[in-house]
């Protein structure tokens, strides 16, 4: 079963994503900040990470930097889920290895599924 880790401090959004992805057949874990997220990434080595940028304790860019420096984690695809769609942030995220980007105010859950499937395939 493919594992997805959601690192997101907005509980409503992480719950929504978790429900949608679980319904599609993925195994989903949630971390509420970057520090907890890094612990879970190291423990589980997920197939994909959905990552917020602005979070308490450790931000998304720091998480991406740590993951890119760890040979066990550097190949895990990351889809950034952020309030900002600023080109400078998108460029920085892509330079740190993000495969895709979702702006929270603009995406619908089906779009998340499509982006996940495009990175790691369907859950089966």
C-alpha cells in the first residue's frame, strides 16, 4: 500500500486531504508541524509528502532542505500545499526538489488526487 505523509498545521485541511486520500486507497499519516513531519518521514519513508510551507517549529523549506540532504529521503516526491503561489517561492521549492505545487485557496480535493497519481500512481 502506498504511503502518503501530510505535513500541514491546518487541521481542517489535513483532515480533508486525509479522508480523500484514504478513500482512494492510500495509507495516510498526518504531522501537524515540520518537526513532527521530519520524525515521521524518517520513521516511515513515505511514497509521497504533501507539505505546507508556513508551519510552527519548522517550515516546509527547512523540511525540504533536510530531506534533500538525506540519501534515504531525497528521492521522496514532495507536493507543496501553500497559501502562496508566488513565483519566487515556487522556484525555491522546485530547487529543493518539490515536484508540484497546490495553492490552498484554489485547489479542489480531486486536483490533489490527480497530482498524487501523477507522481506515484494509483493506490493499488
